C-alpha cells in the first residue's frame, strides 16, 4: 500500500463530557473505552471539521435529550493525514465506505474482526498520524466529516492546541467531585 499523506491546517471542534474539560487535548477516554478507529489501549483524538458535526457526534442521535457538553475549538497544523472522504484515496488504502461505517461496537462485542481497527493498525504502522473520515452519526450528511488522530502534540509536525485564550477551562481535575466518568 503506497499512500500519499497530506497536511491539514485549520480549526476542528470537539464536544465532550464536561468532566474532561481539564484535559481537552487528551485521548485517554478513547484509550480506555476504544472507538471506531482505535482499539482499547490505543490513545486517539476524535474531532469534527464543523461545530455542527461535533454536536451530532456527541449526541449520537439523541438530539432531544442533550446532556451537558464542553465544546472546544482547536488549531490543527498536522502532517501525515489521509483523507478517506476521497474515494480514490479509499481505494488506494484498500478500504470501502461500508467498512468505515461498520458496526464496530457489535463486532468487538462479538469478538469479531473490526475492519476499522485493522485499517488503523495498518495506517499507524505506515506512518499515518490521522485520517479525515465521513461522520457516521445519526442524521449526518455528506458534508459532516471528522478528524481522527493517533499522533498529536503541541509541537510540529502534528500540532494540535485547544483555543482557550481567556483561560476558561479548569486546570486540573479538582473541579469535579467524582472525576471523569467517560469521555
């Protein structure tokens, strides 16, 4: 598999459980629980390319029972990104849209192979730091896209930083009586 990675420079958005507000650049929730593009034990940062998509992803189809969220904006200056919203790139990567949208939780629960985990393993092994993928959230349209990162830091070439110029986010977990429950 010979893939050409690209850069992504722009803003991304994340809506997450407020208990994680003290560590908004963390991928620990995904590491603890797994996700569509990461096995349990692999840190992963999930974000959306629009605020609306971040909302859809966080609510997972329950728009009328919205729970409290912390919504953050991030500056991203990233190398080694693969855009899997491009059908030609998907073909070169050996993955199809149905595989990207697989029922990963059910497959994992049934102890079956999860195509998106296998894809992530291949891409990480090939030097990919992240992917742009369609959103598979309920009511998502073709305009709804996500950024998934396996390698990020505050430094180039995989720079990601929350925008908190007014220092509104808490600095440690002491804001929360019981600590984070889930990401």
